[in-house]
C-alpha cells in the first residue's frame, strides 16, 4: 500500500512517499481502508521535530482520519465490515483520567497515523459513525472533538448562556464555536481577517474581534460585551499571550490551554499571578481527550447536524501541498487529504 513518512524531520520537505505491506490485523483490532485524513497544527510540529522524541523516519503522520472497516480481528464485537469509523489519536485512552501512558500509542506520533491507504485500530478505540456525520467532518473531527470537549465541557463545565472565547479561526476554534452554540452558550472569536470573522459571524459567533486592528483585543471584547469576560476559554494561543487571555476572562473563569500558536510549548507565561488570583481563574493544560470525550462530542455533532467547514482538500499524492497550506495560516476550518 502507498504511505507517506515523516522522513528526517526537517520540515515539510522531509515528507516522503513510500510503499509497504498492508498492516497485519491482530486480535481485538479492525483493519480500516482510509477514506480521508485531516491535518492539525501538531502535524507540522511533528515534521519540524518539535513534537515527539526519537521518532523513526518511517513514521506515518496524521492524527485525524476516517475510513471503512475492511476486516475484523478475533474477539471483536459490535462492528461489521463496511462500518464507517474514526478514533481518538490517543488510542489507549478509552475513558477515565489522563495519564502519561496514553502517549505510548499516539497516532501520527508514537504510532503510525492516517496518511496511508489502510490502518489498523484497536476496536476499543474505534467509534462507529452515525449517518448524521458526513465523511469530511468525520475525517477532521477526532482531534478537535476530544480537545474542545475536554476544555469546554469536561473541564470548563460550560452552561447555557455562558460566554466561550475561541482564539483564531483554525479547526479547534471553529469547532469550539459550533459546539458552544449547540450547547446554548454564547461565543466570542478572534482573527486577523475581517473576511474570516464575517464567516464566523454567519456561523453564530456573538462577538468578533480583529486582533490586528485591536492588539488590545481583550479590551475590545469587554467593550463589545459591556464588561462581560469569557467564562470558558479554549486557549490556542498559549503562554506568550496569556496576559491578554487572562484580561479577557471573567471572574471564576476557566481557561483550558490546548495550543501554542503565539509561541512554542516551551514559552513562559506572560500573565500576572495577581490577576489570576484576583479573578479566581482556573487554568488547566489539556492533552486532547479520551475516546469517551470524542464520542460525546460526536453525538452532539450528529444531533445538531454540525459540519466541519473544510477550507481545502488535496489528493493523496499532493500531501506536501496540504501541509504547506496549513503552514500558511490562510485556512478557515480544516484541511483534508483524500485517499482517492
């Protein structure tokens, strides 16, 4: 089968197409013919050597995807050949609390990912897709679903009428907007593009802020809301921008930090401890989510007919172009690679 490998981790230029034998189906597993795969910012970090240690050059990238069950291993129940499935990228984190062990089987990092014609998945991790979730949404759902559900619901405990802040218009933030509205919450979103903010407004955003026009975007948010800060923040900017994020957060607010778009994961926090204490803010670092969280989010997606906006789709042979489009930052929503 055809695959892509991460190569020497020198960036997108290190990606290389190759061929190998189909994965061997084991007991308790599903063999899945992949329909499409989705890109996330962490995939760029893997290629650059900034995410994951001592990875082999032969590692198959991408943590998001969906496909059709082609064969079923011994002892597996609850699935049939032809079922459409997806899975969380931490395939060993089925439910329960987080632990370091989940990183031992991280699709696209410590385990081969979705940028191939076929993949084997533990049946315990696989999620059957209801008809209400289309292929393009399913292929780009698991990472954002687990991350946002963890930040907004499992940790954030968002309630109807509360205000959620999403930063930027990448996949995580756009899904945060859609999930917030489905759960009855208000949502504020930031971007440097008025065009993207207009699209977010059409999708239900209650407040939009152009942070290029207003570098003091926290003040701009409070001006729009009449002084109301965000009750829950899905923080994709990270620690270099934490001071501004804290300024935009309400008393008793919850910040789930999931990304580092304003710097790197090694950056130091810019926020004042005093302001965090004064507002009684809770800050939690989040490593995506479990199968249980992804499944819970997927149920809301199916119930409300949510469809991930896809900015662009690329052919399997053009995978490097998909990564370059992601790196450009010009996208709104998700980027897909179609296997056919």
